């Protein structure tokens, strides 16, 4: 299987993802993501954590979310680029910062969440699904896996299915940022 590769800003941390194609991404425009990225939004992908092979000085930053879950962030220990995170609510699913992919210029954003916090100068294209806050998981997963997000890597489809079946159906979504794995669940 071809490998998709990526890494941090300084090059000390590198990873390979066992994907057969570049994955579709979604953008989160919430304030947490704006602060954390220092930009207008964060661009993210789902992966099974087992599909990631990471090398280099990864530093783990963990915190407990308001709902009592553990959010685990992996950053480069040298340049502090954030590579991916996971959440105890969704074991074995990694949310990768899509722009760490080497071929990030080829990525497509197929959904936008938290658009009520979108930067005012940014105009989203017509026809792309958006949600004012976090998206219901099943809806966002549908957007990420629908046919127009063609050539969906099998591993991403697997992670999406696993995520949906593992956690989202068992508890209601909450209302703040990044329900699919980011910071402050
Ligand atoms: Zn680095
Ligand atoms: Zn966010």
C-alpha cells in the first residue's frame, strides 16, 4: 500500500500513514482551533491510530476535558508543532492536523464546523456542508465519506465507522469545540 507521509515544522518528527489515498478533511473554525493553530481554522483528518507510524521526539500533552475525558495531544518536542490528538471517548482514533501532511496542498476540505466563529473575511464555497457549531457526528461522518469525497482511503472509512459506532451513538454530543477529537471536549 502506498504511504502518505508528514511531519512537523523542523523535521524531527515524521510519520507515515497507511493510506491508499489522501483523505478528505474538515475544517473547524472554533475559537480553540483558532488559538491553537494561530490561524483562521484547523484542518483535520480521521485515522485509526494504528495506521500511524510516528518517529522522533514526540511529547505528549494531556488534559482533562470538562466532560471528564482525557485529551491527549502529540507535539514535536523540538519545534512544538502539533501532530495529532486522541480522546479517551474515542479510543484508537487519531485526529491528525492535516497540514502536517507532505502533500497538504492537494487536500480538499469537504465540511466546515463551528462556522459561527468563522473569520469574517473568509467566504466558504457553495455546496460544502457547514454547521454553526459542532456537527452531529453522523452528519459529519457522512460528509467525510460521501461519494463526492471520492477515493476515500479505506483506513479513514474504517476510522469513521469505528468512531461512530464506538462513542457517538452512546452519548449525546456536547456543544463546545471539536467534538471529533480536538481540545476541549
Ligand atoms: Zn519539530
Ligand atoms: Zn475546533
